[in-house]
C-alpha cells in the first residue's frame, strides 16, 4: 500500500448545499454554549471537572480505562498500581496539555512548535515515551493489526519526507478563513489525523486542537469545548468516517458527522454547565449557612477545582492563596463533613491526612444522577 497523499487545503469539493442546515444547527448550539461560558466568573475553576472528564474520555478512545474519580483520587494521594496507574498518568498528562494550551493561546496562535510542545507534555513518563515525544516522525509508519506488514496495513500515513510540507500547509490553513469556521474545524481535525505526524498520541493531540482552534477563531470565549464524549460513544463511525476520506475521498460524510457531533455535544455541554452553575449557587448559600465564615467562597472554589482532596493539601493551599489559617480551614472542612456536603474517602492515620470528596460535583462530572 502506498503512503496517503492528502488533499490540498481548503477542500474544494464540499457539498455546501447538503451541509448548510447542519452548519446552522451546530453554529447556533455552539453559540448558546459559549453564552453560558461567558456568564461564568471563573470557568477554569468551575469547569475543572469537565476538563478532567474530557481527558478521561479522549484517552478512553485510545484504550485507557480509568474514571474521573480514580484520576482525582490518585492526584489526592490515593495512588493506584500497575496498568491503572499508567492509564491515570496518561489522562493527567492530557489534562496538563489542555491547561497549558489555554495559557499559550492567550498570547500566541497555533504553531507547529506549540503542537510539538503539547505532544511532549502528553507523552511525558507514560507508555509511548520511547516514541520520540515532541518530535514529528521521520520514519514511514502504518496502521493495521499488530505486527502486520505495510502491505497488510489498513492505512499508511503520508511519506515522512513530504510531512513537513503538509504540516506547514495545515498551519497556513489555520491562519486563513475558510467558508465557515465549523467546516474549517472539521477539516483541520481530519487532516491532522490523516497526516498522523507523531509515532503515537495523534488522536489525542488532534482532539485537543478542536477547542483550541475554535478559541483562536474567537468562536469560543474560552478554549473549553470538549467533543470526546460523542466521539467515544460513536467510536466505530468516527474511525470509519476518517478512513472514508483516505479511501473514497468522502469529505462530505466526515464533515456531516463532525457537525452532528458539535450539535449534540454543545447541547450536552450546555446542560452540564447549567447543572454545575446551579450546584455552585446552591452550595454558595449552603456552605455560608453551615459555616457562617467569611472564607466560604474561597473554600467553595477550592472544592470545585479539586472535588477529591487531601485535607492537609487544601489547608496549605488556602493558607498560601488567601492567608487562611490551616486550623481554620480544617474546622470549616469538618463542619462541611458533618453537614453531609463532604464525605471521607480515606480516613487519616498517624501523620497521613484524611482524603475527602465532594460527591455532588463528582456525580455531575461522571454523568451520574445526584443522589
């Protein structure tokens, strides 16, 4: 099988008449979602559980098996073992890449050096770290069954000697304005996946680029639009639509699938954001009623940012960030525990601090019903 030769950008044979209504639906749902984002005082804190959920689901597409709870438990000191530990490390790296990308994009546009930097973060100290983290591939690779020869491959990415030119063309495309920003996002994601520029981690980097590009194009007020829930639930079609581009040149089928994904996910994301905002407002009142403390809002923000936590870590954090005495924070956490707002996940023992959790927020993050 010969290496794939990608189509030139922009794609010249999109059926705009077929795609017009899908674009309209996706655009209006995305605008509604962004309207909610703009109404959140500190989205990076309040939506932190959704960022973790995205990292979990995007990594799940690639085969990792861990939950939001397990990721947060490990970060709070409840360390897992074996394959579970490795899965969680991959997810934590993904989330770190999302957070660092947000800071970078506040000042700079998407560039190849930035994409390589994200890949370096993603592959740090995890499986695949021997596959040249942060470096575009210089060898011909292929996709297929384990240990299959290139002749048996289901897909052979572009020739590595041509890859730099294709990547430069992709960046020029991100700087340009195509017919519609959502069509352009669909093309960008698919073209990146088909170029397959890294030896590993291409799917995750390609999915990270979706909200980053929408943010760069000023279609989102924050780079926080996560599509992996839909893509993971429709994984077979996701891969089949991408493959159909390389085998049949079917860009229209891929773009239609992607636009439906945007529409569905924007509705779901909006629903979750509303639920989180409602919980935040309810808890603001309840925590104040329970503690009667001037520090209740600081405590609330901390719980939303880290709904599973070590008591000692949270006491230190609030001492550093807001100069709240550690004994005061410990007393406030005790009151919230007695009121049933917090639960003990792991009791303290000797010098080891107790690990607490905020179940109401975890239920929303995991998609469970609040009980």
